[in-house]
C-alpha cells in the first residue's frame, strides 16, 4: 500500500513539474506585439482598424492615432482590416529573441466604384408631370428680384423696421434746423413751390410712378 502511495505521489509531482515547465515555455514564447497603421499613399494614421491574431482569434483595435498593442506568439499571422482599405496580413517572425516587437504597417486604400445615382426633387413621374404643368416658366430669378425690390415691397419692409436712435435724432435735428431757418416767417410749403411741381410733372411724364409688376 505504501508503495502505491509513493508511486502516485511521484507521478503527481512529475506532472506538476512538467506542467509548470510547459507554462514557463508558453510564457517565454509570448511577444508584446505593437505597431502603428498608416496609409500607403499619404502616411496618415489609420484609426480604429481591427487587428486579429488568425491563430488564436484574439486581437485588438488601433486607436485614433493608428497605434495598437497586444500579446501574440512568434509565427502567428496577424490580420489587419479597416473600412476603406484592402485587408492584409503580417506574419510575426519566429526568430525573435526579445519579448517586444514593433512595426509600422502600411494599409493600401481600397477604391470602390459605386453605381451612379440620379437624385430628383420629385418622388414619382406623376408629381413631376403635375409640377411641370403648374410651373410658371417666366417666373425667373430676375423677375422675383424685381418684385422684391419694387417700391411697394421696400415700403412695406421699411414700415416693419423700427426706427433706431440715430434716425430719430437726425429727424429731430432736421426739424429743429427747419424751425430756426423759418423763424419769424411763413413755413415752407412745397404745395406752393413751383420747382417742386416741375419735378413732380417731369417724374410723372417719365413714368417713375408706374407700378412695377
């Protein structure tokens, strides 16, 4: 019985030592694999790309600056994939003697040819036909600008704009100057001014008072 117990103890001890040796060898084979992903044409950083170890299925992602770092083993194949770039791979050298290894990996842009898309402002042919029939062909940008700059439109817009302090002060100052100029005499009335009537008649003949359409 003692002999059996001794044999079992030796076997357990040998197995434990063997497993520890395997773990130590496994730890010695691990490499801290780091690098930076850049574009092949402009050397700009490739942000948020996936970096996967094909052998173990583990990996990481590059940060905003294209930097990545994770633990792998020599001889493993690393897959790089990013939107807008061609997928590619890299094999970690199996002759490494250091536990850290860094690279600068180039990513080749992937040109995608998409089919042409025509965008129309009408959701259907029926809506286009209705809009075509109802449109005003002579209502161009010039005519719309003329209507908006007409005397009636400008007067309406001016009536909506409140008078600021500067305009009120200037108006008050003009009234005061008029009172000082006409002090002691009859105030000026343009209804009795022949020159004003002459300007009015000339403007009326020239069509200055015609309504703009």
